[in-house]
């Protein structure tokens, strides 16, 4: 069996929708063990499409393990805090400040494991005038002007299917941090 470059690396995924699950699916394919935190009862939002037979859910989550945790409860947050020392990387894509408000931000994770690699995937960055705005695929297309090329003034149209705008490069940041440091860094952060 061929050795994969991220074998032995454990990643905790907190978030959902395309950017984070897509990125961690690539890290999983490179051998990382990915455990995603999902909402209790309903799970990740993509599960609701076609009763867990969603091609999106399967595409972005194949090979991962999941854990249903209520992050709105202190008990759920405490459970995740108990997991963090057992992971090399924590990746999240909730709105800026939301994870920190739960007590699971970078500094909180560093207190639990000093050499944790922490990544935050956001659509508009973690600071600035748009930082608190949601950023889904169609919002990125609209902000980037992509929709202006579809149709014309008399007959505007929207594409039926839009490819994800999430940068395929972002998962390389934690992967390169892990490999260049021999698997350990001191509290790296990528946003």
C-alpha cells in the first residue's frame, strides 16, 4: 500500500458547506484523518439533499468520520475542547468571531495544545467592512462580477449550475505547514 503524505495527521473540521468540506476532503484524500463536527439530528446541511444520498455530501465527505455535537450548548463545546489535544489541526469556516465566542478560537485551542495548526476559511477575511457577511458561492460570483456575463439587459439569466469559487489552494496551507515542520509547528494560523 502506498504511503500518503498526510498519514498520521488528525484534522478537526468545524463548519460546513462548500469551502471547508471541499478543502478537508482533499486533505483526507492525502491521508489525513478528518473528523467533522455536525449538528445533532440533522447533521451537515448537505445531508438534507436526497436523504443523505446527496452527491454533494458524498463528494465532500467521503472518507471522513463525523461526530454530532450541539455547539450551542456548553456541554457540546466542552466535548470539542476535550478532543482538541488529540488533533494536529483545527479548521473552521463559521462567521468571524463565532468560534472564538464559543471558546474554540485560536487562543483557546493553543491553550489546549500549544502546537495546534488553526485555519479559518472565510469569504471576506476576518477583518474589514465585509468580514461579518456570509459568503456562499453565488455571493462570491456576484461580488466578482461573474453574473454580469450571463444574459443581457433585456433577458438576464442565471447559470443552472455554478462551480465552487472556494480557492482550491487554501487546503495546501495547513498541509504545507505540517510537512515543512516535520508535523509540528507552534500555533500556526492561516486565514
